[in-house]
C-alpha cells in the first residue's frame, strides 16, 4: 500500500478488522444485540443469495453472484478505510490546534473515529467540531461520548432546538447562524467565525 501513500499497513488492516470483519464475526458468534426486529447485516444479505426452495436455479451460479457482491463490499471497505486513514494526520493536527474545546477542520474529514480513539491531550476535552458543509457554510457537530451511544459530550442550548435563520440569529446574536437541529446535536452558520461563536456559546451553556 506504500505506492498509494499508506505507510502504516497494520493500522489500516486493524481498521478493516474492527469495522467489517469483527462485525461479521459478532453475528456468527451470537454477540449481536437482540431486538424485536431483524437486524439486516452483510451476512444476512449474502445468505439471501442461496437458492430458494421454490427456485430451479443452479446453486453454483448463485454462489458466484454472492461472491461478486461480497468482493464489491470488501473492495469498497478497503478504499474507504484507506481514504479514512489519509485523514488521520489532519485530524490529529486539528486536535492539537483545538481551542476552547472546539476543533476546526479546513475541509470535511472522517474525524469521529480518530477523535474518540485519540490519546492526544486535547482530544477528550473537545465538545464541538466545525467543518465546511457540502451545502455551503459551516457545520458544527457535537461529539459523541463513545461509539456505542447517541449521547454527546455537550448539546446545543435547548432554546435553540429546531430554530432556523432569523429565529436562531435573534436568540444567539450570531449574524449568519442558519440552523439548529431539534435534537440539538448539530447546527450551522454561513461564516466560519460565526460557527465558532455558536460553538463557544453552546460550550458555556449549562442545562
């Protein structure tokens, strides 16, 4: 993988193992959570390639179809993981440069996994992450407490929940504030400095 800019092959394979292989093994070993509805997994989808009892189909043909599908999934996982790995250094630099418990990215990067796993001094204190939105402007995201929960380290003020544009601008005194999700885990502003202002206000908010 060195010819595509990956020096730490072991780390990349650990990501693949954690995000794909172990998930498949967990189902096979009965470690998936029980629920009242069917959890659709990669293994479930591939098993659906088996010949149905009322079909007159060659099982070898179905196997080759399943193999082709599995290869697409695995190839995409490798590509996505390599892309994610290339973001690692930039995320770590942003963690080091974070200020007031706010991390700012100059472009959108897959940041959550690297931030939550980071041993860097500032990492555990970061409550908000700001990055350019592909819709224009800047997104301010809360940071989850861990991978297993939707709980976040901090939320946006409850008074902001569901507000847009003028309503949000009036209550925050931030000129280009545009949106705060009703569940208070994400907000946005047109200008980066205003996004930082929103994050700072939210970080000081005590519910």
